[in-house]
C-alpha cells in the first residue's frame, strides 16, 4: 500500500475493503475461499491494464494479435463472471472456479462479444484518445484493409462467439445452467448497448427502456 501514489491508495483501500466485507459475509457459510478466486481475477485484470499503460507510455504499437490477447482480459468480463459466482448459493463449488479460471469457451465467447462490439463502437464514434491503442486501427494497419472491412471481420468473430455461447447450453452442459447464465447475461448487455450504435456513451431508448422495464415498471409474475 505504501508504495502506491496517494491518488491510488484511496481506490485500492476501497477495493480491499470490499473483499474483506465479502469474506466476512461468507465466513459463516464456510465459503470465504471464493473471495480468493475473485481477487485473482482482479489481479489479472489489473496486470492487463498495466500492460496497456506501458504500451501507451512507451509509444509502442502492438500487433493486432498482441493487442487482442491483452484486450480480452481488459474487457473485465472474465473478472465479472468469476466475481458473480462469489455470492451464489450451493450450485457454486471449488470446481466452478477452477473451470472459470481455465478460460472456458462460454466465458471467452462473452469476452470476445464484449471486446469486439466495444471496439467497433469506439472506432466508429471516435471515443478513444489519440494516444490510445485501437484494435480496429491495429487490424487495419497490419492487414491493409479499410475500417469497414475491419468491422466486417470483427462482426464475424462476434457472430461465431454467439454460436459458441448457444452451444454451451446444449445438454448435457459442462456446468449448471445458473453458472452459464452469468456469461450469457454479460453478453446480452453488450447486445442491448451496442446493437444500434453506442448506447453506453450516448444512452438511448434501448438502454433507458430496458432499465425502466427491469427496475421501474417490472412485469408482475
């Protein structure tokens, strides 16, 4: 902690407090071991962010493959999926976390959907700073294609990843359905936000309507 600059100590301490509270809440159930997996997932995410920062600081332009391999963890989806398991019931076991840490197909597929849909939207609407790396720009430069050709290629990967998600739900499934649904729902978020533009930066009817239907005017069951 003391090695960090002052501006980072506040957020880092807050993060540690969250994990400590999670451990306390799970201790009575004998499930505090789950928090260690969440911490490891967060460490992996931080390491990926650090590599991106080093590239920017050193003005290094990675190849598309280098950028892609690091960009998938920086989407945060693997971390979110693993962290989501922490508060679930008895359906979650140590086997679940070991499976999730092995980069299974459904988590990787939801990560690709997130990363590539976000990359397309960022490039189309020019949301990245000039000194930031861009997956689309890396691909265009390396393969000598236009932006639209890069979008088309990324969309092929997105479509293929949706097929992988669907395939993982075919019985018999590798994991219980509630486990798989975490990654499915994360992928659905991106589809809602980016299917018709950038609904994250510029919140539109789709996002507002979804939030309203879910939290304000839910359907009575």
